[in-house]
């Protein structure tokens, strides 16, 4: 009967160790993926209204950045004589 209980305890301990190892692996993978995705992006101001937006979302007018197509045309129109 003693051997039976030792076997049961060994199975429980092995199960808990495997579960702990899996949880650590999952947390490590989650922290690696969030670390890569959190890279900051440069913010640029709109030449017309001054709002700041990420460079990838801004419209490039050559000399300045704009928040929309409308402001792009307004900003370019103001500079041309």
C-alpha cells in the first residue's frame, strides 16, 4: 500500500513540475512578442492644423507632413503663388 501512495505522490509532483514549466514558457513567449511590437514610431505634426500623428499615417507633401488629403492640398495651395 505504501508503494501505491508513493506512486500517486510522484505522479502529482511530475504533473505540477510540467505545468509550472509550461506556464513559464508561455509567459516568456508572450513577453518576447510584446517587446517586439512595442517599438515607438516617430510622430510628425500636420503643417495646417498642427495635430501630431505617426509618420506612417501622415501624407507627405515633400517639405512637410499633413494629416489628410484635404490638408495636403490646402498646405500645398498656400505655398504656391
